[in-house]
């Protein structure tokens, strides 16, 4: 039958565990107790049993091999439960034990006598017992001998626990003494100043570093208050620091640590020394305010001076960067404005009836202007990259469309040089991806421009593939091969450096700034990818680019009318301060039949708009009197004041300011489109179409 639950069992188990005797190795004193029990009672088996929550474990035993049994089968558990001696003459005749496995199993237990082991607090933790494999009436002498041995076992267990506790405490004292020596050694050797202060902030103890950092002797610092006026303590900004705001006083008042508090202390020689201070509270009693504080500090004077120098240098660098950026923007505007006239008029002239000689000269003008514009763009891009002002613009794009639009112009240039030109796109039809399409396009442009420039015979091959099974993490691979002059291994380490080409002869022969590959690498790395070149001297070049992309949702195709059709018979307000640029736009739009009204600045445009309405406004950004951004905002305000019945007029910002910041500013002001000068017929019509579509 199962052993009954013991009263206050949890407390009994805790008392047993606190004695620390369970599962300890055999000990001679306990072995002697069970041997004495067997001899005194003339029994074949004797045990010293301790009753755990689910087992009985034998600290000592004689006559059996087992070191423990389950608690349900334990005879000793009954003696512990009753807290008195248990005598069983014949277990087969006892209702409590007749079904016990130890009675009916190979152990063949028949008789049992067990005396409980009681602690001084009266808690039964186990029993000293004798067992026989034949029925037996235990005598009173047997009982008395066993009870004496149980009392001896109890005192021995308790004495053993007290000895272990004393040993542990003694070791703790030894450790504390050693720690005290170590603490005093560390305290004295610390380079950080440390002081112990009472509630009045009087310094009760300090280490040598504290006196040295404060420029005082031991006697001068001991007993001094940290809130004395002669310290002339200031905060991080240099203002006088009130007593109640000082770290030690805040720590004592709140009971909370104060960490990394920077303050300035005036030494006796008048020098100002900056300190980083930590104050920690020491409590005498829990729940009461701290009675002491430990304050440590380090000298950060040189660090603050370096921080000030660094801050000044950063401010100077930022100011220089702003000046440089403004200069670059101004130069861009000033160069693009006349360049706009050259390229736009030459492009328009190319469409008219010309003799072969005239057409050749016009082509040279267009080619020269386009080359100048590309050099200017490269310099501007490099300036942005160096200033870390270029940002990613992640959009959805069709891969085939991007590659086709990026390579069409270069196919014409290759044909003109008699070069083969092959483009391969390995991707599902109509596949769309997310990435910075403009930067990918610019990389392709730069690589193809170089390939055509440095190849006189043979072919140029472009291969574009997408790898990766995860739609959210794929890699766009671009490879451009040519059969041009090739690369030597010596050129690889300088190939991507700015303003450097393969060798001086290449610069003399082919021209260029040496920025294309530098920009390619910067753009690829900005997108999380990279570019590599394979050296193949006199056998052409191979450039491989990889950038991360992700799959985008398919986009429904939209039929778009031709730009010329959209512009036909429109009334357009052209706001432009440069007369040449006004004339350029007038000539470019002449074939469309559009009616143009001119304004030289934003203020003049607003005057015209007060009495007239237009289908479209072409707005320059940088103008005297009132600039294009201000004028655009004013137009939108004027339209808002006229109410919901007024349809907003599409506005295209047409400017030589080519940076993304200017583009963002244009759209933030209310523009619907953005065209960068120099303007060609195609870019003008495309910009107008985009703005009309956006405003529709």
C-alpha cells in the first residue's frame, strides 16, 4: 500500500535538504552506527535511511546492495510519518505491508524494526532500522538499542552540518581578509580618483589618485567638503553648478547612482580641470536614505579639448562642403544654361534640311555638346559621392525596358564605328524588379561608353541576368565585354581610381576624364553590390557588376500618345530669365503649333497668371526677382484660393540644377515634372507628357 502523506511535508523536506547530507559519500561514523545496530539486534540487515520526497536513500547500510528504494515501498517512511519506533513482527500479516514488493519480491522481508532520526526541532528526517528475512518478535532491548543509535545518528548529522557551516564561514572570513588586502591594493593603485563621503559631503577617505588629480596633499583633501565654494565647480557648459546639483549631493538625496556627470573644478593654482564623475550610494539600512557615497572621477580635460577641436574641424568641413556644393551647383547652372542653347538648337537644326557638309558640322556640335554635358555630369556625380549626398531611389522597373533604353543609343554609336553589338537579357518576359533603376542605367551607360571608346574593331556584348531563388533577395548580374585595347594586370589596382585611365597614351588617344569607372564602383557599392574587371591585355575587356534587387509586382501597360500630339495647340507659359533659353524652347516647340507666352521671372509670371490661364507652365528654377520654386508655390496658393472649381495647371520645372535635392524641392513646391538642361526635343516632349499625365 502507498505511504500516507506526511504532515508538514514541505518543511520536513527543507530541513533534510538544509542538513546537506543527501547523496554524500560513505562516512565511517555512520557505517559504525549500522554495524552496531546489526550486532545489537542480531539482524542480518541494518540501514540508516533518509526519506526524500520520492525515495529513501541509505547513508549507511550493511547486508544489502541497494543504495536507495522508491518511497512507496519504504518501511522507514512509516516510522518517519509516525515520528516513533515501528516494529513489524511479520510483514505478511500486516495490512500495510502484505502487498509491498519488498515483502513479495526477491528481498523477502518478513520483520522490521525502525527508530526515527529526529532533529533538535523535532523533525523526523529518516530512521535507523534492522531487517530480517524471517518472522521475528523484536525485544524491548532491541528497541532501546535502536532508539539510542537513532539519537546518536541525529546528533552526528546535525554536528556534521554545523562543522560544514563553520568551515564555510571560516573560508568566507579568509576570503574577506584576502579581498580586503586586494581592495586596499587596488584602491591605492587606481588611476581613477575615489573618495568616500558622508551625508555632509565630507571626504572621509580617498586614494592617492584623488589627491593627485585635484592638486592636493593627503591632509589637504581628507576632511574637506566637495561642496566648498573654493572649488568653484561649473557644469559642462561652464555655468556655476549649484550645490544641490552636484553628483554626490544628488546621490545622497535620491539614493540613486549618478553616472558620467561632467563638471569643471578650479584647482588652487587657478587651472580649470574637467572631470567625469560617478557617485554611488551606500545604505546602512534597507529602506532608509544612504549614509555614505562613493564618488569616483577621471580627468577628461584633454578629451574635451580634443572634442572641441574635432567639433570645430567638423563644422569647418561641413561649411566647406556646403560652400563646395553651392559652388558646384552654381557652376552646373552656369555651364548648363549656355550648353542648353548649343545642344537644343543643334538638335533642332539637325531636323531641318541641310547639306551633307552642314549636317556633318551640326553632328559635331551635338556630339561635342553631349560630351561636355557628360563630363559635367560625371564631375557632379563624383562631388555628390565624395560628399555622401547621393541617395538611393528604389523603384519598380521592367528589366527588358531598362536594358533596351540604356543600350539603344550605344547600338547606333557601335554601328557608326562598324562594331558588332549584342544584347542578351536572361529573365522571364515582362519581369519587373525593385532597385535603383537610374543608377543601374548609369553604370550601363558608363561601361558601354568606355567599351565603344576603346574598341576600334570587333564587337561589344552585353549580358544581363538575375540570379537567386528568393524573390526578396536576388542579384542582378551585368557583364559588358569588348574586343578593344584590353587591360593589363598592372592596371587593375588603379582602374577604379578617379581621374586615372589605364595609361597616359590612352588619355591622349581616347580622351575622357577617367571618372566613369570610379562612379560605376561607387554606385554599385552604394546599392550593396560591386564591380570587377578581368585583365585581358590586347584581347579586350570584361567588366562584371552585381547589385541586389527584388522581384516587383507586374505593372499594367498603359498606351501613351506621342509627345508631339499631346503638345499640339497648347497654350504654354514659359518662365525663363535667359533670352537664349527662351528662344531655344520656342524653336523646339515650333513644330507642335503650341502658343507660347513669355515671362522673365516668377513675379512677372504671377502677374500674367492673374488674368490668363494656360494648359502648361514651363518654369526655370533659378531666376532674379522671384525664383521658380517660390513662383510655383505662389501659383498653387493662387489656385487654392480660387476654390475647387479651378483645375491646377501642370508645371514642369526646366532647370540647369540637376541634383536630386533640386528635383525633390521642385516636386515639394508643387511641380508635376522636372527637366534637366540641356534640353533636347525628346526630353522636352517627354517631360511635358509626364507632367500632363501626372496632373490628369
